[in-house]
């Protein structure tokens, strides 16, 4: 799958299950619970991307750590929000530096 974009749905549910070690039924449950949203073909067949497979692996790690699906959903939402905030902070810091402004100390930027 390395020749495809990370968010391009390319593999079916059987291959996704094999690559992640997660049963197809569990993948359907993750989708029903809003943890996963694979692409769909015009006929409705699920197509999983490399990003989807990474997300399934992250869900597996969190399940092994003892979280339930509701907790995992919350963790994934917080991780996504944190990533977005870091991007915004980096952009603001770069813009301030380009204008000759002060940048926040490194220890305050990554809290």
C-alpha cells in the first residue's frame, strides 16, 4: 500500500482485518461506534486506508491498556484536537518569527 496516499481507501475489510489482527466484526463495531470511518465504494463496500489501519492499531493499543470504546473515542478526539492545536501554534510561532516577534519558550509551547 506504499504507492497510495495515506488517506486513500484501498483494501477491503478482510485484508484490513488481516493486516491489523482485528476481526472484521470488530472493525464494523468500531465504525458503528464512530471510531473509524472507512471510505465506501459506489456499491457500499468498505475501503480502508493506511491511516485507517493505523487508527485500528491505536484502538487496539488503547483496548489492551484497559479503556472501553467510549474512553477510546474520547482519547482519539483529544489526540486529534491536540494535533490541530500544535499545527496552529507552530504556524503562529512561525508567523511571529517572520515578523521579528518573540517566540514562546520551548517548554511552554508543548504543554
